[in-house]
């Protein structure tokens, strides 16, 4: 069964040096771009990550440092990759949590402003887990009655993911054959995230909020006033570059839409006035010194 497409859909898979989104790097990327006219295009590249590949990781995907030492760096293939993807929507297996965030990090790291704002994201794993709860290999066997040959090879995993997605749409009557539905249905959770890492979200009132830690559920706008240093802390901490970019955009919106700086100044004025409490304590201290001086004079 063919997926109903209004624009291209890029199904892709990454092999990396590890699972840390902000620290690890891509060593192989494979993309199958499915076009609305039914044709498909393939893009496959191995990448020099410019960092060591742990042996335990190489044992999983079969790519060792000797295999990629002469391959181009990600910076050298970034423009070619972005041009290949074009305006396509994105799909993968566990892609919303891993592949798309890692790809975004790599692109931002080399200064490529890859626009994801108007794209749909389809995570085949989320559809599978909602319907059957299995791994990619089990999904391929369940939906396609096949075993993945050469698993953890980027192109093999990508091809399997594409076949599974088409089989899912054909198998379940409740799954609509259109990208809008698939994108919404394959989201994890029932809330609207601003970033891939889930650190920022949109609440029921349509406001941007922090989605973790002590300020979880609090609006970015409120925290920018009550705790202005929190924004700077996030920019300097080990958060994904895409999360930081989303946060910067929201802060720019806040600055742009705030009619005056009066609310901020009022709060800061109150903070500046807080030392009056210390002044009272100082007066109390002076009174105590007077008493001590009096006692000293009394008893010599």
C-alpha cells in the first residue's frame, strides 16, 4: 500500500558514536525520499565523526574508526544532505526522540539553519508501540513477515522502517492514510512539545512553558521576569542546541510582544528595595550596641 503524500517524505536512519544527543556524532546516514508520484530516491553516506567510536558501539552497527577515517565530515556533506531532503516531511524509527534531534544538533553545530517548523514528523516506533509494543525487528516480522538482514545497517533499517510504515497504514483501519494524521498519531504523549528533547512545551492556554525541573509547567515569560538568570543558565548548560534555539525564539517573542518594560522594572524595584529589611536589622544592632555601652558605663 502506498502512503498518500502531498509532498515528499524522507525516511531516514542514523548510526552514531553513541546515544548522547548533545555529545555524540553521526557515522552513517541513510535516507529514502518517497515522492508523491510514487518514485523513490536514496541517499547514503558514511561520515567521519571527528571523535572516537567506542568499541561497544562499533560492535552494534559494525562501523569502526578505520572504516570512516577517510570519509567526509558532517560539515562537508551537510549542504548536500539538506538539498536532498528539500521540503520533505521526516519519518523514522524512534526518530522523534533520537534521529531528528541528533540530525538537528549536527546541522546547527555546522551553522546550517535547517528549517523544521513547517514539517511533519512520523515516528514509526510510536505507532508500533501504540498498536503492538515491539522492536523494529519484531515489527518487520509482524507486519511484513520478513527478518531484517544486516540489522543495524543504516540502509537496511531505513528500508525496513519504510516497509513497516506502509504495512501499518494498510493493516489498521483506524490509521488514516495521510501525513497530518500519521504525524499526530505517532507523537509520544498528549502534550505539544516545542523542542525534540521535551524540555519546552505549550500548555492548554497556548503559552510556552518549561517542561522539566523546578520550573516545570511555569511559563517562560513568568520565569524571565521572576528568575531572569534561568534563561542564561539554560543557554550555557548541556542542553541540545535545538532546545536552546527554541528558547531564544520564545524569548524574542516575549521581548517583542511586551508593551513596556514596566512589569519587569516593578519587580526589580521591589528587589532593590529589599535591603530596607537589612536597614531595620542595622537599627536593631545599633540599639543593642547602645545598651551594651550603657551597661559598660554602669558597671565600669
